[in-house]
C-alpha cells in the first residue's frame, strides 16, 4: 500500500486515518462512494452480493459470481485471466486496463487466447522452440 501512495505522489502513511474517509467496512466487505455519487463495493461474503449488485456500480470480489448483477463485476476469474487491473472512471463508465494480455503464456499462468490459425489446437499451446540448433552456433555464441 505504501508503494501505491508513493506512486501517486501521496505523502501519507498507509496508517493515515484520512485514507478511510468515505469508506465503510464490516465483516461482509466495504463500500465507498465515488465523486459522482456512485458506489463501489468490495464484497467478501456471498450474502452481501445481492445487495451490492443492486446498489453499487462496481463490485470487486474474490468470489465467483453467478446470476444477474447490475454492477460491473471484477471477480476471481478476471484476476486469473488478466492479473492486476487498473480502473479509471471515464464519462460515467469504468475503463479497464489489464496488466497482462490474454495471450500471456507462462507455466504458472496459461494463455486464454485461442491460436488464431487453428481451432483444433489447445489454447494453452506453448510457443515454438526458438533456441538455435547446435550446428548453427559459432564460437562465442
């Protein structure tokens, strides 16, 4: 949290009580009001989802959300697919900028993009080996 404050040029300590202004929390989660009056909910418990979906414009939750929700949902699947997410409020809507593209492919985070040229190849296909052949190497390589 300290790094986020510093990156924003905010000199406050993470323990500064003013950081809690406008945010109310209980065991089920937290809710905060944006400058335009819309609500953002961080929902921890399933029983809070129904109300948060009805009242908030954005719901952030570690849960998998099923059913209808009027709010934009950032849930467990979103984090797994895109990693961290930057949210900006633009003209009354949220602009979402993921830190990791859906084509990102690592052994610990598989790609979710289908291979463009073939529908029968698996989505998590590894890229072709790019190492040069031994015969192609020269002294000093």
